[in-house]
């Protein structure tokens, strides 16, 4: 047993070493500009791309995820100009840059600069501009010069010892079915409509808190392929993925909610899903397939543990707000649960084939109450994670 443990430790060390060498590191963050246009520069030790999750136009909070960048330990600093504060933390999807912006500000552009003119490293540049509701004109024919052209070339180092930015968690809500995929049929209509109404209610509940950035896989009656729903969560650097569904069955008397996480039997299916476009290797790994498999297994195991912890928490909060199936916490190989790096659950809110459950799910007040309990479970889940991290 001791020898086996030593081998396991050695493998874990090898994995960490390979991963560290394959992932670009964040060197520092710098700011320059003024109250009309501000530039944030991330100095990196290799080339990188970024995905925009939120540009800050809606609530003043901008989020970008850099999948191949490591920000172990994190960085944060005082703002300048239109950026009031910034922070970079490490998520399962890569380094995540969050910025609190001034009112009417948003991200205008972003690009990568290669080493040049005596600078030996890459720089990822994010330009923030003041963007009032409408374009101002100095006359009928002369538009205002775009503020992006007024950026001062001098970059001033940011002060790292600053009041911490409020780190937001990215929650991806997935309303099941949609478009030509209606889901189960109840006496009053299709499942897809119930799922979307619940997702919008949960989004509203979460956005009342400054702690979250909420992303929906669909916002209307459109069809989104299952694998794309998973990719949306990965691209957003999601901290939690929750898929909302309404159950069905042959016995109209069966009712109650249940929560699913990924089953152990689906692990191989998850590996095949990941290898479809090799995104996992592109994100953080070398070409060593043995190392990839080990790291994949460790990542998936950790994610499954976190998913199970949230599922148990969710069941506790739902209990008393809605009927529960006798075995309310379950596992399955659903496609939307396959991401090995994003904690995920699928909530069956009740049976549309049961008259009482369907009436409950279609009642706006009851639906709001149920989604409120889901929001409470999310609050508690991240509060507990914060408590454990601070020990």
C-alpha cells in the first residue's frame, strides 16, 4: 500500500510538472488611461486567447476567461480611469479576469501583442471606453473622435495592494429542450416552456445578488444541441452548471423533484466527449497521452465530488418547497453533465405528467419560490467553499 501511495504521489507530481510547463503564466497586470478610455495589459509568458463572458455594459462587471493561462494564487489591484478595480483568479476553465467598471463603461476591444521593440513577452490588451446610451455628435456632420484613439501610450503599473474586488461566480443555467425539441408533454403544454420560465426566474433571483454573473444556454424557444450547452459552460469558465428539466412517466400519480449528477459508469463517455475536438489537451496539457489521462481522471474526480456536494445541498433546500421523489439524489450519464472541469447537476423539478406537479411548475408564484430555494442552495454552496478555503 505504501509503495502504491508513493507511485500515486509521483504521478501527481509529474502531472503538475507537465501541466505547469504547458500552461502560460500571468506575469503582471498594468493599467493606463483616463476617465474616457482605459487600457489594461496582462503580461504573459506565451501567446494566449481570451473569451469574453461579459463586457460590463449591463451591470458594470466585465469578465474574460483565458483558457491557456495560469493565475495560480491570483492577482488583484486598484483601478484607474474607467476600471475601478480588477482581479485575476484561477478557475477550471483557465485564468479569469474580472473588472468593476465605471458607469456607462464597457470593453471596446481586446487583442494580443507579440514580443517586439525590446519587450520579450506577450501582452494581452483590453481596451475599456466610456459608452453612453447614444453617440454624441459635435455637429450634424462631424462625429466625436472615438475615444479609443485618445489612449495615452504610457502604461502605468497598477497598485496590487488595494481594496479587493468582489469576485463573482459564473453560473450557467441550462433550460432543457427548446425549439423543435419540446421535451415531455403535460396536460397544459410542453416541458420546454416550463424549463425556460424556471430558468428566467432563477436568473432573476441570482442577479439580485452582486456575487454572480449569470449565463443562459438559451433565452427563448430555440434549439441548442446538447454538446453546445456544455461548451457554453466551459467557454464561460463556469463555476457551476445547472440544467433545469421537468420529468415525465407512465404513471400519472408519480410526482416529485430529483437531482442528478454524473454517474461513474459515464466516465468513459465523458473521456470520449472530451476527445472529440481535444479541447482538454488544447487548454492545459502536453502531448503526453499518459499524463493527459491521469490529469483528466483527477480533474473529473474532483469535479464529481463538488457536483455531489452541491446536489446534496440542493436537495436539502428544495425539501419543503416542493415534493421530492423518495430517492431524490441520483446519477446518470446525461450529456449536459459530461464536462470534467465544471461542477454540474440536472434538476428534474417535478413531473409534467402529474397534474399537481404541472400546476405547481406553471404557477409563477410557486415557481419563483422553488427557484428561490435553488438560489439559496447556490449561495450556501459557495459560502461553504469560501469557508473551507479560508481555513
